[in-house]
C-alpha cells in the first residue's frame, strides 16, 4: 500500500504513522468494516485534540492512502475503496453481535466522534 503525505505544521513521519495506524485499525476490525461499508466516512477525535476525517476515495482504481493537514489540528485521511483493503471481512462474515451493536449505534445517530489511539 502506498501512502501519500501532505504535511504543513506536522512532520511527515508523524502523519505517516497516523495514516498507517488508522488504516490498519479500520481494515482489521469488523466494526469499522461495517462503518465504512455503510457510511463511507467517519470523523474521529485524537488525544491531541485533532479532528480526523476519514473517507473512502471516489476513484475505485486508486490504491493509495492519502493524509493531509486541513486546518489547525485537523487531518483528512482518504482511504482506497474497500475492495483494496485485503481484509478477511465481508458483510456475511461480520459477527452478528458486531452487526447488532453497529445497527443500534447507527440507528441512534451516535456514531461519529470516537477517540482514536
């Protein structure tokens, strides 16, 4: 997977680490698989107070992960579409309890701000 970093205030290495850790988290979790399958984006909060907006790329052929600083303490991560994720999950393969938990959260409109590592 290729990562493309657009840095301003932060160091390129720091942004690369953020992009790699978030992409790894998203593609290794059945919960995040459902989130992106359903919404194609999510907004996260981080320990340093940054707002991290993560979305799927509109270009189905692009396999890169892009990260850029939008504004002060705000980051944007653009992920490749899910068929590039090399994940073991598919809708039928996600455990029922995860689908139920996600369904409850999504229906209650409380999905959005999570604290990321």
